[in-house]
C-alpha cells in the first residue's frame, strides 16, 4: 500500500539529491528567521541601516554630549557699529589674517583680553588656505572671510591647533549670525598635533547644511604661547561623499574685505562678531583629553577581594604531573630547559649563537 504512493526505489537511488535539497531548505528557513528577528529588533530599538544617517546621528549625539559653548555676552554695543562690506568675485582665493603680537597666554580668552583686539592688529595680511604655521611665539591670530561650498550637502568641520583655537561659521554671509562650531580647549592647557582632529570631542562640529549658491562668513581664532609647535588648521568633509577631513583650500575661500590700500588706522571695515569679544564663562572646562578623563570602569580595582575561606575547595587541588615527553622520557618541572639547549640542530646562523648564549645564562642560574 505504501509503495503505491511512495516510490521507495527511486528515493533510494536519489537519496543524495533529496538530502541536498533538505539541507538547502533548512538553510533557507534559518536565513528567513534571522531576517525576521533582525527586522523586529530594528523596529524595537529604532536602528537606521542607512550609514549616512547613522553618521549624522552619532555626530549630533556627540555634539549634544559635549555641549554648546558655555558663555554669555552683551552684543548690543558692537552690533550697532557693524558696517556691511561690498564683496567682489576677485576676492576669491584668499582670506583675511590679523596678527596680534607679543601677548602671553595660551587660550582664546587671553587673546580677547588684548587691548588691541579685535580692531588694532599689528599686521593685516592674507592667507591662501585655512592652515597656518608661522613658527612665532606669544601671538594670536584672527582669520576671517567667506567660505564657498563646492557642493550642496551636509558638512562636518574640524579644527586642530597648538594651543587653543576656535572655528566660527555664520548661517549666511552676515558676520552677525555667527555660531561656534568647533574648538580646541578653553583653559589654554589643551593642544593637538598638526592634522590631529580627534583628540577632543569639541574639535569636530555637528553636520551643517551648506549650499553652493551661497557664501558663508567664517572666523578662526588661535592663540599660541612660547612653547610647542605653533599651528592651526581647519578641515571639512562632505557627508556621503568623503570619509576623511581635508584642509580647506584657497579655491573655497575669499576675502571679507580688501585691506591692501587701507591705513592701519582705518578700522571701520573690520567685522566685529560674537567671536571677537570677551565672553563670561558659565562653567569650567576640563583640560584633560577625552581619553584621559575619569571613567567609572577604571575603579574596578577598588572592589573588595573575596575572602580566601570561601574559595577553599572550589577548584580541585592536584600535584604537577606533566604529560609532555621527549623520546619516551617524562619531563619534570623546569627539566625542559636542558632539552632546549641540546636540540640546537634545528636552528642556524645567528639563532644558534643566541641560543647558546641563553643556555650559558641558564647554566649560571
């Protein structure tokens, strides 16, 4: 009766194929269950599998964790004296640089205490990219101008310097709409190596949406004392297109104003912004790098040890009886050292000399 419905002979002849088909079926079911479980887990925890969105979320979370700049200021006085400047296409390729010489200190707050800052610098020159290393001592820099994005998208900015520095960016071409995006330290004790953009969480900004048809006013502050390798760099990366920071080059910047024909006493053209004036800090900042800050996991050694009487009998006690043998000869403890010195025929050249020296040292113990 059963053979009428199931051709047993055919099944026996093709049992390999049926077994292979069964394995494939089991594998397909396992993959299906894994996909269902992963989809359910993603919906529960809100995971977004889009890598670009994940990077944006991580950057925003880091900025929220690090916090916004902790200062307050009265901007009424300097905003009332603002004089807009006419921008020209021939301004592209450079940015304004003001130098404040012979001023001690390492923090940008020390730079703002300078009586010459921000209207009366010792030198008014230009730079062709947002990377400066003049190899001077005890000075401060103020770099400002316009930023021209090369593509529409979300940009992340990063700053690196020795000693402290700040990078400010406006929401448009006006210097009155500045916001602090990235900085290296607040106390003067913080610094980074050239091109080191990940030592502090504050060095990188949250993603900022920029458009190619617009220009954006920016400002960089830098303070250097008489020690270390002075430098400051500002870099950017376009999310979804680049995974590394590149220094902002000349083709993406322009002057705020051409000061080449102006007298040093002419100051009406110098922009005064939120970055230009002294701020009152609302809380103290730690000078330690993020990796050096105290972590609760580092205090594990303070946990009290278990009393030895509770450990007695937990593990079996046994005598040392090795199972290793050489030429049917069982080894005792430390006895293997003499065999290391005897079997030198498998080594050659320098190895024999080094092994002979180690054998002599063992013999003197």
